[in-house]
């Protein structure tokens, strides 16, 4: 008969290592159902660890909701405290398992913990806040303090490593930060907003709406590195002795000094790098390293693991940083996709139908999304409907 004493010292890792608990989460262990239900209702530290472990398993097995960014971050912190010092010492998980499915479940847990431990710290810090949950620009400091910024704000690291904030109306704010490459900040820009970041070496980053950039207070001794989710235009200060890396979930872009645009939205299959000046190398999840030249666009399909390089007009990919969307004989479907990315708003349309319409021109992105779509509707045979905040774009049949 199970008793509380057996579990009173259980950590999250211990729960993930317990076969009976795994089977209970999978609802295949009727004998222990009442006991585990009672433990979950205790409301103490053991129950809290138990609840976190349950969420991990449900996320892996598909029987629960997807974990939010903050839940993943907090869970990693909880597990990492125990595993990084002790190492993971797994008990024999196969003694009481009666099905292949259970073995697979435990292997998934081991894999997930391995990923948590081996992914870089930048990506862990990026999980602290979701861009979709924000209405205003947020700067997250190393102590997790959040500072709300106005649109078009500039965040700058000075020579001391302090964080200076320059606001559009001329106001200035300075935060003193411990000068260490272990200290990281995060700039999160929600839909319809833009912000600028100037790094310690003078590299300037224009951050696209719906994006986040994680950056160190001080670069490492042998390289400069930032992490990006979303889109940004970077003008990198040249330093042959210290290469610059932009890391995303699927790509790593390495440069010495150049200007380029990176697009890597976590929810989109296609990732891209568009080079304006200089030379860059791109390594993606397919293991290939490609070098691209100015006026070239590198694209990577993260589902098919296929990449390609083609010549493009760079202005059509970079004009957003100036608040303008330029397009030349471009399918309406791609224009709508760029508008959707900029305002971080889902648009509903038939991609096949609207792709047959091609447009040339400019859109002022300083308008609201409603204003931008109204202007677009004057140039294209479309009608816009906004019902309960669900925006539909339909071909005008008239």
C-alpha cells in the first residue's frame, strides 16, 4: 500500500522517474488513482512538484494543454537546480512496465530533460515571456525586472555595461547592471510596435513587431552572440577577431561585419536571411552551411529540412524598419502574410485565390492594421470584414 512517506522528498525529476506516476498520468493505473489524486490535493511542496511533473508528461503525451513559455521557463528552473548539480541518475524504469508505449513515454521524458539541459541559456531566458501576451514593448533585465517602453524606443548598452533607454519624446532612463557576460536582457516587441537595440560593440538591431531578442550585457571573449525569435534587421559592427552570431531555433547566422535581415518566427515553417551588405554564413537544422552574397535571400523550410538561395530586391524585405512595406509585382498572399507578421494578427483568407492577385506599391505601417488594410483594399479587388476581432480578407466579386 502506498503512503505519503515514500514521496515526501520527491522532486520534479523524481516524479518523472516514477513508473506508477507515469502510468497514473496516462490513466492506466486504476489501483493508485485515488492515492495520487489525494496527494495532488495536499497543496504542499510535494504536490506542487507533482503538478509540474504532470504538466511535463501531459505536454509530451498530448493529453494536456501546450505549456506556456513562462511555465516551461519555471519548470526548467525547477528541474535544472536538481539535475545540473547532481546529474540525472535514472532508476531502472523497465522493471514494472508492461507495454512498449510506457517505455516510449519514459524515453520522451529523458529526451525532453536532455534538451532542457543542453539548449543554450539564451533560449531558456527567451521563454520567460510570450510576445503574444503583451500589448506594449517590454525590456526584461537580468533580475527579471520588466520595464514597459513606448513605441520606437531605443535600448542601448553603454561602455560600462549599463542599460540606457532613449524614448521618442527625448526622455532618458539608465539602469546600472553588473558588467558580466552571464547577465542577459530581453527586448520583446508586440504586434504593431517597433524598437531599436544598440549592443555593446555598436551593432544596431531594428526589432520587428511580434519579435524578441535576447542579448548579453557583455559579449564573450571569443564571440558576439544574440538570440532571436521573430524578425530583425542587424547592422553589425565589424570585428574580424570576434565573429557575430545570430541564433534562432532552427538557424545560426555567423558574420564578421555586415547588414542583413533575419526572419525566424517560431510558428512559421519558412525561415529566411536576406543579405544587404557583406557576407554571411547560415547553418540550419539540415546540417548544411551555406554562404550568401549581397542581394541574396536564403530560405529554410524547417518541416521539409530544405533550403535554397535566390536573388531578391532587398528593400522589399527590409523597408519595414522604416515603417514602410514595399512590394513589386508581389502576390497578395505574401503581402497579407507580411502584414500579419507586422501586426501579429491572424488574417483569414484563401491563399490560393488571393495569390493570383499581384500588386506593386507601398504601405504606411505606422497606421493601425485596420487603416493599413483599408488602404490595401483601394488597390486590390478585396473586401475586409472584422467581426469579433476576427479579420477576413475576401475577393470582391463585384
